[in-house]
C-alpha cells in the first residue's frame, strides 16, 4: 500500500503543476495521470486477486483433507469391510479428491512463483543426492507402470547454490512426467553430469514424445498436448510451467528435445558451485 | 526388541475443524491412543499446563490463541523440549514453516497432502524418538 500512497501523492503534486500549464501540455499531463490511476487500480486488483486465490486455496485444503482422510479410512477397512462395488466408488471418489488437492497445490505454487514475495535462501546442495531421493520416491509408480528407471549420477559431488525444495520440485515434476508418459516396458534414464561450470541433469524417456505442433507451448500454463491427454486425462498442464518459472528464479535453464512416438529428453542446467555442501 | 506401539499414549489434538478432527480422532483411537480434542487455543494451552500429553498435534490457525502463540508460550516455559509437537496446517507457506521450525517443533504436516497412515507414521516416529532419547 506504500506504493499506492506514493503514487497518489505524486498525482496530487502533478495536479498542482497542471494548473499552471498551457492547454496541450495540460492534456498530456492529464493523460499521464489517467494512466497512472489505471495502473494503481490494476496493481490493487492484482494484489486482491492473489490474496483471494491464496486464501481460497488454503480454505479449500481443509475440507479436502477431511474428504481424503475419511475416504482412505473407508478403503483401509477401518470402518468395516467394503464390498467390491463400494470399494470402486470410494476409490474413484478418492482419486478425484487427490486430483483436486494436486490442482490446489499447483495453483498455490503458480501464485507464489508469480508473486515472488518470498525469496528462498540459496545454500550449496548436492544435485546427486536430490536426484537419488527424487528417483527413489517414484519406485512404486515406476513398478506399477512397468517402466524401468535408470540413474547415473556424477562421480563427484554436483554442487549448486540453490534452494533445495525448489530444485526438488523441478526434479519431481520432470521425473513424474517421464514415467507417466512412458508406456509399459519403456525406460527412463536420469543422468547427472558436471561439465565445466555447469551441473547438467538429463531425464530421457522412451515415451510418447511431444508433437511438433505443441513444442512451443509446453512451458505455458494449462497447456497439454493431445497425446498427453490420452495417456493421462487428469493433468492440468501446470507442471512444466512451474518447472520453467522455478528454473528462471534459480538462474538455470530447462530445455527439451523430443520426437513424437519415440521419447523426450529434458535437460536442466544449473551453475556449478565450487564450494562444499 | 519389541515393536513401538501407540497404545495408551495421550495425544492432545488442537483442531477447529470438527469434521477433520473426528477423522483424526477415529484413526488415533483405533491405534489405542487416548485423544483429548480442543477447538480453541486457550483450552488446549490450559490443559497442557495442567497435564503434559505424550504428543501435541497442533493446528496453526486456531480461534483465540493461535498455534504460534501456543508454541511461543511452550518455548518460553521450557515445555517444548519435553513435549513433541507436530504442526498440522493447510497453509504450507515457507514463511510459516520457517517461523514455527524456530519454535522447536518435531514435524510439519500439510494435511491435504498426507494420508492418515502417513500421519500416524510421523506420530510413531516422533514418539519413538522421544522414548529412545529418554531411555
């Protein structure tokens, strides 16, 4: 609100100057004032919108938690055994609940990244460790999808200066996508290399690939290719947008190469930090 | 070596959403836990000062005394080192997590992101660590 007050004071000061000007100069200054007023209004609306999304998302999480927990108790048989039909219905309800939780989490993440209100402290972290942790989290999912995950870490510590949770978010998003969009029997290979002044993580899959027509849209919000929708109808097209925003904020890059039907390789590049963890 | 059990452990639950609280209580009671539920911060703090539970499950956004204020009081009275606290919240904002981590809590759970069994696992972890430390 300090900025709004500052601009209002500026407008008041300029109004006084306008009174002492000729007609054309006065018109110019008046236009400038109108633009500044519109700008203030937009900034205020933007702040209100962000606050609304943030509060709404937090409030939505509470009833979602109760739904998720009670559905899980039913599935666990804590309240008595369900018959197969009841189990199917509760299972579907729970899948929708988890999907909604994921959407709310993504919206909060997007809002946070766009506002950039909190700068997370950067510390030396070993990317080898985070990649290993992230891959381990997907052991069950990869087994369920019958996808083999190979991990090839750098022989020396791959240190970067960054916020570990942000880097983890990036890795989890990319690895999750690779497994999700690789058909049964396929392979996902995650490699970490230290090359000159960079730490490079590549996630290569033998999955469905990205159609050429969609390549320039994959980092945009709510963007999903048709072949991706067929494999996973539940996505929202926010994951890669979040990845690109985080990589921007970390001063790194994300790029990809892909051939539809053959697979994709996503490459994350971070600046190598030569200090210790 | 025997398996750690929650039977007869006392847990105070400070949660103002009664439906969510009832789900947590059912899950805990099935493990043999004795649960005392509080919907506001004042009653929860008064009970802690009277009798220490084995663990406190604390929502941050409570009516009256907030979770932050309760943690402040517990820290100032040197209660926190003896009482494992797991914060359950739906905010997940890093500023909140950093603030409460400084107040000596054992764990932080974003409720919507966890299944009940995972919450129980965190409680077991917190209590078994405490027990090990004491023995």
